[in-house]
C-alpha cells in the first residue's frame, strides 16, 4: 500500500532504522517483511519468537520523536496482541481502535476484542465500521453489501465511542493497489470524508492520565 | 451463521459430542465458542494452550464416520496453523483451500500461506477468490470493488488449481445474518453458482497416495 516493498532496514547506533515512505520523512515503517530475504517467505513462527520480535519493534527501532505510533494487528486476541499490549504499556498507549465489518459474524469476533481490551486494561478509543455500504459507480445507488449498523450498535452496547463508518470505495482500493495518493486524487470521495472524520476524532482523544 | 450459538457440548464415552446443526444430523460442529461460559468472552490464550485444544478437537471429539472434516482457520501462518497441520497429518488430509480477496495486499498474505503449505507438506487443493466483483441489485452493473483476478493469477504463479471466484452478494450475507437457507432461497444467484462449482471441484479432488 505504501510502495515500500523491497526496501531494507539498516542498523544505526540507536537500533534498526525504520523505512521512510515519503520525501519529507514524516511517515516511517517497520515490518517483519523488511527482514525477510524473499517477499513470499512465510513467517512460520510460534508465539515466543513472535513476542520477542514485537518487543524489539517497540524497543530496538530508532523511531526518533513520534507523534503517533500505529500498530496494525491481525484480528484476534492471541500472542501478538498480548505482546503488543505488554510492550507498549510502559509508554501509556492512547488506546485501541477496533475495526469491524457490519455483519453479525464479524461483530461477534470484535466483541471478543473489546473484552480483551477490558481484560488487559487497554482503553478503547472507539469502533470503526469498515465496508459499510457500497455506492454503485454506475447508478449511484447505495447497497448494504454486508448489512449495516453493526459497528455502531456494538459501540453503544459496549459503552465505547463510535468513530464512524467507511463505505466500500473501488477508487480507494484501486489507488492503494497502484500506490497512488488517494487524498490528492479523490478529495471528494465519501471514503475520504469518512476516514478524515475518523482521524480527526482520534486526534482529539486526550492522553490518559497515568 | 449456522444458528448454533448458545448450544452446548456434552461428554460421551467417545469424547465430546459435537453440535449438530440440521435435523438429519449430517453437519456437526465443534468450536471453542461452545466451551465458553459467555459468548463475549475473549479467548486470551497463548500458543501452547491453543495448540493443545486444537489437538483435542481432532482426537477427543466423537466425530463418528465423516465424509469431510473442514477446519476453518484464521488467516496467517502461526501456532494455530501448525497445530492443525500436525494434528491432521496422521489422517492424511486432502489438503488446504486457500481463500484470498482480489486486491494485491491480500494476495501478498496468501502467497505466504502457500509457502507455509509447501514448507509443511500440505497439498493445496486450490485457491478461491472471494469478494470478486459486486453486481449492483439496482442497475445490474458489475463493479470490481477490490480489483479482480488476483486469485487466479496467484494460483497460476504458484502452480496450484484455481477453484473459482465468488462475487459479493448482499443476498448471501443477509441470509447468513438471519440464519436462513441461502441455497433454498436463492438457487439462481451468481454466488450460489460459484460456490457450488467450487464445492464440486473439491469433491473431485482425489485423495493423496500416502
């Protein structure tokens, strides 16, 4: 998505140097993908080895001064999630953004993620509903591909903020596929409006008192 | 999806009795969900505990005479996948059905799943492309929500069969949400045709010589 494939991670005195994806060096990345020899290689690692790497990604990367560190996890409540929560705890993380799709099957999984956050003492910044309706580019009619409103109901039920719904937008996926800048190209798309409103709410979330 | 929530697993001499979802008792299920006290409970388990349960689900469930045992795993190449492959190896599994969505980001993940299958000696029955195009119910025009053809290209590149593409179908998701029988209700939908053609190819896959 960020056109960073094949880039390499270097060592410096402060640890691994993350990969910068823009000219202005405002966004830096770290991924196990940068450490593999071949991009198709499977990371067939058991829990303890993954946990160690997750800790290293927090402690041993020369992140420098950051405004935000975003950790994109797979779905679930497993080793990776526990390791990330533990590694970040000393840094007082702002919290978790929990993403669901609208259908009941997904909402059920995400309900368990919310229980996980509660158990591990991680604040929930809010719930995002992704793939929320599809506006046909041919006739402009909106269809709820996967039903709708599950995310908002989940947030209300769990007593956490609802951050917003992001519609399915073929323009967004095409831009990402081709590594183009969605914001520059489609400033009026419904997906962009939804995403920037969500980002704004996250930015307004106050740090937690420790 | 199968309207089995809240059902309980009982013990018999042969082990756990799986949950039957139809009157004719042709489909039986086992899930960690049946063993939890509350449906929202998060299974915050590390690898070794999960591995033990996966082994039990193969060895300690009174499955009886089965035509097929389908193991639905989360995406990834982690503890769960290794545990499932190891537990099933003595039973000579038919192989893995690898599901992707069409966009490059997903295809990249799935390429690593294929490497995992190769490493662990699991035959790949084939690749399925899910969410492959959306037929607007208002104007009947088809839009490639997430681009298209990634799954087929992936299969060709990896030298494994391509089993088919399943379009996004709001009727299918609505039926699943409401626990209705999609096959009975929508026998002419494109998603049903795609799914039954895929099932047919899987049924025709010969057992492996051991």
